[in-house]
C-alpha cells in the first residue's frame, strides 16, 4: 500500500471510529445510568477518576515514544537499518515495565485508603468500590506496559488496525450496557470487571502481534539500559508535561474563577459548553491525528517537501472536519441545547459559541504542532505555551473582574487559543522551516473565507422556518451543500484535487 493510501485509510478509520463512539456513547451512557442508578454511576466515575493522573501521564509517554519510533522508522526507510528503532523500543519497554510498578506500589494503597477512609461512600458500597479500584489499577498497569507495542503501530502508520480493536470494544460495551439496562441487579463490580477485561484483551493481542510482526519489537538485553536515551526520552516527555499541565491549570483555573465570581450555575454552563465542543473536537482530531506519524516519518527521512505537504494536509483536514460540525452547531445552538436539556443553564449557548470558535483557531494549526514535535526541540515552545496559558487565565480573571461576566471568559478563551495558534506558526517556521506566509495563504485564508460564507448561507432557513428540529435539519443540509463544493474550490490545492480525482477514477474502474 502506498504511503498516501495508508494515510487516507487511517483518516477514514479513525474518523469512523470516533463517529461510532459518539453515537454509541449517547445511548450506552443513558443505559448505564439506568442500570447502575445515580449512586453507583457516580461512584464508578469517582473511583475510576482517581486514575486520571496515570492516564494523563501515560498519554504523554505514549506520545513521546511514538515520536521517537516514527522518526527512527523514517530514518530506516532511507538506510534500511532497524537497529535504532529497536534500541528505542527496548528503552521504552524498560521504562514501561519499571514505571507502572512504581506507580502501582504508590497509587494502589493511596487509592484503597481514599476509598475506605477519605471519600464519601455509602458503607454498603465500600467493598464494591475497593474491587472497582483494583480493576482500575489492573487496567492502568496493563495499558502502560503495552505502550511500547501500541506506539509501534502508530509509528508504522497502522492506525487503521488499532481502530478495529477500539471499534470492537465500543460495540461490545454498547451491547453490555443494553443488556444491563434490561436486567436488574447490582452491576457496579461486574461492570468494572467487564470494562477491565475489555481493556486488557486488546492490549494483549496488540503486544503479541507486534512482537511477531515487527522486527523492531525484539527484546535485546544489551539495549535495555541506555542512559542517554532515557534522558532524551525523559526530557521530551517532561517538556510535553509542562505544556499539558499548564493547559490543565488554565482550564481548571477558569472553572474556579467562574465558581468564585459567577456561582455554580455558570459552572454548569461551562460543563455543557465543553461537552458540546469536545464531541466536535474529537471527530476532527481523530482525522488530523492520523497524519501525525507520517509527519514524523517524513522528518526522520529528511524529506522536507513531503513534510510540508503533510503539514498542510493535517491543518486543512483537522479544521475542515471541525467546520463540518461547528458551523451548523453555531447557527442552531440555542435550539440544539434546548432540545437536549429542555432547561439549559444560563448563557450556555453563548459561551458554547465562544468555545467552538476558540477550538477552531487551534485546529487550524494541527499540522504545524506535529511538525514542531517531530523535531524534538520543544523546550522553548512548551515554555511559551505555558506563558500563554498563564496569560489566558489572567486575562479571564481581568475580564470577569471588570464585570464582563461569562462573556468576558469567552473572549479570554478565544484570545488564549489565538495566542496558541500564533505560537505554533512561529515555532513551525523556526524549527521546521515552514513558511508562515504559506500557512496564511493556503490554510488560514481559504478556511476562514469558507467558514464565513457557510455561516451566511446557513442563516437562510431562519427567514422561512421557526425554531424547531426541522430547521436544524434544513440548516445542516444547506450548510453542507455550500461547504463541500466551496471547500473543493478554495481549500484544496490543484495537486490535492488531482490526487482525489485520480483515486476516485481508480475506484470506479475497479
């Protein structure tokens, strides 16, 4: 399979997986609430949420490992020498065998103490919650050990294969939730065990298959303790952690500001807005994320021309697919939230629009940030991101303090994301020699014009139809009829249009 075909397959697979997860999640979430009840459902989220730091840390390490794998795979495509990639695998495996044991030795007793002594848990539920915590720890441990194997699939751009396991897990969990909703019993411990098995089995299959298929995943004891690689991987992960942690502080800080100055009702407003935005973002990041490993490969192979094309493709794909959902949601946000919640929190639709626009400014530089991470020289970039996060939090405080309320927070979020966008473009130029002007001309302007035109066109149904579900459907159809042809002419370049037409012709002949 050609590299471009593999990227296209990965994009379709990840997008389909995210869409399926969204649809199944809407139903299974309701069924789980029915089966478990409010108390057990809340306890499941509470106890499971105690692993959030491990998951967060694990994702950072996974991203770091994938980066070094992908770059070494790109280097091997030129030299044919897989030794460097095998060294990185052994280094990563050592880290992911030692670190989970250390975290488990610390985290398990702390979690058991929290469940039995600290958290507010009904006495008759404590025993069940201790087993929930045990199942959570087992899932986290196996997941961390599996990172070096799973990361090899990503580096090799076999993301479509990983989606098979994810889709199977989603479907099985969907039917399990349906079964639970129709059979009344105490499900808390059983469901925790079930989710643990659903997590472990794919990890085991992935690890076994990787060890068989990939020569790079061979265990070589002489490569297990490489101090230089430990430091390099650790520094890269640490700098990623600094930026991610600063972003986490910024988002949680905004929630605290809203709580202190505006009250809990507006915290519900933020929760609703973030939920709508997160569903929209997940569909677009799944698509652009499929291109990330190819960007790392191109950097490793020192193929600058291909890297530039992939960076442009990632930024366009992420932002365009975000627009597919963002534009109709913005136009009909009042009616959507009313139909969803009946009695929405105050200003929910307003802040939701701000957050959607803010995330759009971030998606439009997905390719640039992947190019920056491909270089591995991210120390200064992460520091700048941290400064932007702090500045965004201070700006939010200033706007709210001056009496602008939740709207002021919305402006602060948009400005903060715009600062992130500018920082990405600047560092992509500095570290990867990607022209900022080229990004403005080929990515930003076409997408901004397309978005503006579709917003105007999408207002037409308002002149004819009253607020209703029918108008939401009509608005969505009108937007899509304008968006896709316009994007074909403005967003895609001549080379991209020719490639798509050639692929379509081949499919028709086949």
